[in-house]
């Protein structure tokens, strides 16, 4: 077995098999759709709220910073000292919105930057891009009356989120930077994210429950339909579905009922025709037996007196004798086939030695010079000797007639069964004929209008093997055709058998192979 086949086998059994369930697939689809919708809605809601929260926080802080800086910078002396710059930073930062301020004045080399919180923030914490943008003046126009503006940038400092704003007060004046923590906003956003995740999980659970309820409603009729189809396939042709409602499932139930009704009618019609055909064959065979019995008795007498008849009449007499016997065998075979078809064929089983049974078949038909037998004694099987004799006679006789001698018969025991191989030395069986060798009235040479056999021999042999619980196979060997009979050692009759009677069997009926 290849790796691909092993993988497919694992997926077709165990927990993977449940994935093929319509209920599981329906729940999975509902869950996937709900998950996609919930995640999409939650993601959109989170990003919209995130932008709104951060924008509100930073706009509030920047506006307060601008107002506080404008109010306090007017109190700054023209030649402000380092303490004056420190006072400006502290006053601007004391607006009540909890941000810190760093003031930078290149005119004081001794204190190029002072901070309202020197231990927390310095000029080094301000991004270089923001410093460059704040220090760059813009052209003054009617729409832009001021050369310097307030700029901002979000930045993580030591893993904590901040919004950093900066502006230059005057062309030759100091530059102020604001550090506003966004910790509270991040905490609020984390809470919002967890809330949306819980809502998504609840939506997923709700969709699974909804899918379960929907699948129960939808799949219950489908399950009933499957059970009804199974019962119909088992032969319960009176199976019908109860139709409820007027939806598509109800239409499906009505269609199933109409199909079941039509099938029931067709099967009954075919069964009636088959019963009539079997009855006709049985009645015809039965009616033919009486005149054939009389004809056989007459032909036996004619055969005994054939040598004393006129030489012109003798060929005709011998032809009548052979054709009468052929017709008698055909009638017997037809009656046997009728018993198998009607299920009335019965086994009279006894424990016999298979080798002895084959020897009896060969000796009774004087085939011992043309058959090579390899059959060890001691292989005992519970069989019907008469029926098994018919099987051996047909297989060996068929090999002698169509394959040619020597015919080899080999018997072996294998795993509770006995296997009998009958091989010949002929040209073998054409490949297009092999599938039909056990068909009734099938003849490989269809150009022949008639033949010595009836075309029923191998079919009857197969039926006798099956009634024992065995089978026969046909194939081509290295030389000639090979027929293999496999039978259980203990009696296991086929369900089609009419029954089994255990006890001593009568003498085997010796008949020519058909």
C-alpha cells in the first residue's frame, strides 16, 4: 500500500471521517462565516475606536500645551536665564493634564535644555525628525501668518507610549517640547480589545449553536431519507416517507415515494414474469420426462439390436439413440437449474474423503487413462457427494472435451478450505470468453448451430459449488485452462440454498458432463 493510499485511508476513518458529515460541515461553515464577520466587525470597531481615543487624547494635550505655552511665555524676560527657562517649563507643565515639558534655548550654552522632570525626559528623548521639523520655518503668507507651528509624533519610550509635541515660540526664542503619556488610553484600548475578543467568541459559540439547531431541522428529513433509501436497498420495497410541508425537502420526499412506488411495481412485474418463466420451464421439463422415459427405454432396446439391423437403418437408429439421451440430459439439467432458481435445491451432506470422491468420479466414467490425479488422502469435507460428483464430472469432462489430455487434477488443503485445481493441455480460454464461461447456454463458438453439450454444465457446477458455500474460478495457466474449485471443509451453505440435510448420502448419480 502506497503512502498516498495510507493517508487516504487514515482520512477516511477515525476522527477525519466526521469531517465528511454534513452536520459537521454545516456547523463549520456557520462558524467560519460568524468568525469572519465577528473578526471583521471587531477589527473595524477596534481601529476606529483606537483612532478616536488617541486623536482625542493627543488633540486635548496639544491644545492645552499650546494655550499654556502662549500664556506663560509672555512672562519670560528678554534675556532669560536658565532658572527662568526652568520656571517656564514647570509652569507650562502645571496645566493639569499631566504632561512634562522640555525647553531648549541655544542662547544658553550652559543649559541648552531644561526639563520639568529632568530625571525622566531630556532633549535626547525627542525624535530627531521632530526636532528638524520644528526648527524649520515656513513661508509667511496670507493663509500662513506664522513661520513656526506645533508638530507632534507618537513614540514609544522604554516601552511606554507617548505623544511628543514641539514648537518654536519666537524666531530667536526657545523651543518647547511636550511629553504626554498614553498609558491610560492604551489600557482603555486593551480593555476594548478583550471585550471585542469575548464578543467574537460568544458570536462563534452562538453561530455553532444556531448551526446545530439549523442542521437538526434540515438534516432530520435527510437522515430519514437516507434510512428509507437503505431499507429500500435491502429489499423493503414498501418503504415510504411521510411528507410534511411544501418546501424542497418535502418535494424530495414526494419524489422518493414516487420512485419507490415505481420501483415496487417494476419489481413485482419482473418477479411475476420470472416466476412464470420458472414455472414454464419446470412444467415443460416435468411434462417431457414421461415421454422421454418411454423413448429412452425404446432407444436402449434399439441400441442393443442396432448391429442386427439393416446397415442402411443402423446410422439413423444410433442418431436417434444419441439425440434422445442428449434430450434427456438437457431436460434433467433444466429441472436442476429450475430448482436452483426457485431456491428448492437441498444438500444431503456427509463427511467424505475428497480424494475418494474424485477417484470415484474418474473411475465411473473411465477417465483414468486421461487424468493425472494428485490428491492426498485424509482431506475430509462435509459435502453432498452427488452434487460434488456433478461438479467434478463437469470440470474434468469439460477439460477433456475442449482442452485435451492429459488433464491434471490437484487437491490441497488451505486455511479451512479444500482447493481442487483442474488444468488441461489445450490452447486455453480466449480472454473475451473468460468472463462468460459460467453463463447459461454460453458457447465460445457462436457460429456453431448446435453442439454436443447443452451449455448448462459449468453453470450447474457453479451453482452446486455455491450451495456448498464455495466458488469456482476460471483462468489461463502456463499451458491450457485452469478451473479452481474452493470449498469449505465444514458445511456453510449459501443463503440461496433451499436447505441442508446431514446424513449418509445415496449413491452418486453418474452422468456425462454437459
